[in-house]
C-alpha cells in the first residue's frame, strides 16, 4: 500500500511518517511505499525498509496536485494548512492554501480517476484534518455530533468548506474521504509559541523540564484536549477504517478529554510534584482570556467513539505520553 | 441608492427587478439606479423612471466580477445559480457558477474596497439566496434555526459554501452579507418542467386554468413552501434590514408554510371547486417519491420571523397570490 502524507513537515505529519516508517503499517495494513509532501522537503529516515520519497510542493499552485495524484497513493493524509492565527492575519494566504490547496487536491484526484479513461480504477482514501474551529459560540455545555458548523475565523471557515468538499467528492464517488475534527493537541512538543492556545501545553511542558511557564487565564477555564500520540492514532485508524459506516456524514468530532486548567495543574502535581507547580506563574492576560472564552469546552464524540477512535481519559495519561514520547523516559 | 441584481433573468430576479422599477424603492428606501446582470441580457422596462442598465456576464470568469463591483452598487442581490438538477448532472458547471462565481463576486467586492486605497468607503449589502438544500436527512420533524448544514447534493454543498464565505467576508468587514434559505417556491409561474419538485406547483397551476396535472406522490407528503411574492418580499426586506441584529450567523431559514399535498388539494377545492380537483391525475412515481422523501418538511424559522420576514399562512393565500400576480384577477 502506498501512503502519501501532505503536510509532512508539521508536528503531526512528522510523527505520522515516523510511525509508518518504523512499523511499516497503517493500522495493521502493510505499507510498501511512503511519499512525504510539504512546502519544504521533509527529512526521511536513513536506510528505510521501503521506498520513501520526499517532495517539496506548494499545493496552492494549480499544477502541483496532479503531480501528486499521478503517483496514485492508496491513502492520502491531507494535513497541510495555514494555522489559525496566520490565516486570520493573511486573508489571501489562508484561502490560497486551506481552501484552494484542498480543492486542487480533490480535483486532481477526480481527474486522475478519469485520466486513463478508466473511471473505476482510482478512488483513494483521503483523511482530512479539520478542526473544532469549524464551531463558534454560543455553544451548549457539551457539543454533540450534530452541532452546526458556525466558524468565527477564516481558518474555521476554510476547514468547514474543506469538510463540505470532502463530503461531496465522496458522495459523488471520486474519493473515499474521512474528515477528523481534532481536539487541541496537548502537550505540543517544542518551544513555547505565541498561539493563544500555547499555554495549555506550556504550563505542563516547561515545568516538566524545570522551566517556568505563564498561565494567562483563570484556572476554571475548560477546554478539549488530546495528545499528539492520540492524534496520530486517529489518523492511522481513519486511514484504514470501514468508511461505509460513516454514511454521508463523513466528518467526525474526534474524542478528547475535557479538562479545566485546574485539572491540568493537579495532574502535573501528581506526576511531577509541587516543585513543578511552583514554576507556573499566573499572569492574567485579558486578550488571551477573551479568545479562549470563545472556544468550545466539551464534546460528546459519540460517533467517533462508536467507530473505535480512542483518546486519553485523564491528564495524567496525557502527561505520561509526553514524558514517554518526548522526554525519552517512562513516567512513574 | 444603486441596486444590482445578479441573476436578473431568473423567475425571482425578474419579479424583483419589476417591483423595484415600478415602486422606485427597496423596502421603503429610494432607488435611483438599477443594474441587471445575467448570462443573457435581461429585458428592461420601457421608459423607466431612473437609469436601468442590463449587462450580460458570465460570473464564472475571473475577469467579470470586477466589472460589476467597480460600479459600486449599494445593494447586490446575488441570485445567479445553476439549479439543483443541473449541478448534479454537470459537476464542473455547478462548481464553476455556484462556488467560483460566488467567490469571484465576493473577492471583487473585497478588492474594490481597496482599489482606490480608501479601505473604508465600500461595503455593500449583499443578499445571497441560499436554499434548504444545505440540509440533508435524517431530519427532526421540525428543523430549527440551529440545525446543521449537511447537504446531500452538489448544489446544496455549493450553497453551504457560499453561506460560509458570505459569513467570513462579512465578519472580516469586506461586505454586509445576508443569506436567505428560501423555501420551495409555490406556485412557480410558467410551464410545467421536469424538476422533481415541479408537481407541487403544477397540481395547482394547471387546474386553475382548466388543464390536467399529474400527482406522482402520496398526498401525505409534507413540504415547505412560500409564494414568489413572499420570496421577493424576503429579498427586499433583506436588502435594507438592520443587519447588526444578525450577529455572526448571517444566514437565515426563511419562514414558509408547511403543508401536505392533501392540504394543497383542499385549498384548491376551496378556491376553484371540485372541477379543478378532478383535473389532478394520481400517477405514483417511485423515483420522484424517493427524491422528495429526502427533503425537509417543516422549519421553525423563529429568527427570521423575529426579524420581520413574513410568509403565507395558508395555501388558500398562496393560490390567491398566484391568481392575482399571474392570472390578472382577484380571487374571491
């Protein structure tokens, strides 16, 4: 099976590529070829056990996508996106990558299907990462699987449009699409960044290595989380699951853990003790608090759970994943 | 005030243009210029009381929309669309007009705003006709204003994407958009056509002029209707209403009348007697019945009603509108 990852330089793309290269599998199915695509060339493992190709392409150019689909990957993971803050700051770039790039890919798949006059012979699984940014308030306390798409950012709009296109191209038989609305990924590895959501990770990540971190909101703030490992597991599962069980509604709210900041902090105390907690500095920031107040807090994710998607059940687990996967150790 | 109607050759576009030309008003506000746009040249009234221009443009061409927006209309009614059946039969044409055409228009508005380096001076009201085709089953018995967008046709997908773009371009301050999800228009004037929904109109329209009509479904079938006159009233109201009351959720389910075919037939009996009813031939058609079974039956439309949109309350009223507006008479 030939797997293609578009957006292979991003945090999730890298982790997904690494798992597939190491296990030679996607959720139990044998992988014999891997193609990595991003705006920059993705690093490939040395001495891979099967062919791994790394391609630098800008999906917003109309001539790029056909060069990808002519390779006829069986599974395409489409993770490439301009993130929320940048899509809000650069209107044209966000639409060029997040909307046009996605549409170019789907169009190239549709045309590849017909390129050799053999309409039935190409219909790849396409796993599209969407986001809970397709939702906007006011929300119910818990968001069900039938809550309506009401984005309040350009990024959320572009993701919602991607979902609609995925569903229509799938319904028309051009591809076999599965959309995943990922929770906020916590703990994000790497350096602190200026994303409004950054503190959810940094208040855990930094103290775990003895560094200070800033908490800009009240600890009653509640949000929806899953670990990077859970997100990769979602992708692998979506790559090979029986998609006929999805019907026409091809996009799923992924399971996650709804937790308050206080619950995050208590989990850190359990895992790393009071010294770690002491490294969290409370510096209320009304701008960040206002942004976070507009975000969803909790989901049911019943459909995804019924379909076998699994997230962490406690923040202790989420912290343990970070320690195992990023800090090269096994937690207590 | 300068009003532009895009899709001016269609049934609603023609009626809207005619009302504005006659009254020189849009919902009480004075109109001093009217521009009619469609793929073909729209007829203009003789001796109009103010300048009326008619332009033939194909909105799917990227260079067309700026030629419209440089005229800086204060209100743009965007009614142009490839209809449901054609968008399903011709995938590329549907996307070219319904998605690309709409996006070209919105982009041209955004760029017109900046064209003279005067960012604040152009922000037109844009009234976009969407459709209850943005919804797909399974449905609740009555669809509320927060039911989610789940189209099951390419047309419905394209309309849902148009709504999302309208909402994002409005939120970003590029325009002042209002989206209207119209009920099925009944009684559509003109000749019988092959649309699956055609019988809802023809079982009333044909018998009213002594012609036979075919009923392909059970008379327990329930659907959601408004007259052409109500639809034009919705458009005029949306053209000048206080849009600040909409918040971020810029698209409204329009009010209508939920009625069974049996209720339609009884209304016809009340207005036109048993001789008219006798002209309805029952010829069950399982294909049409299956299509109609997937359509919504009833809505609350509370938001639109609170905002002053009004539809008919009985099928006798809907029939009376047809007799007055199309048959040149006043019903009893």
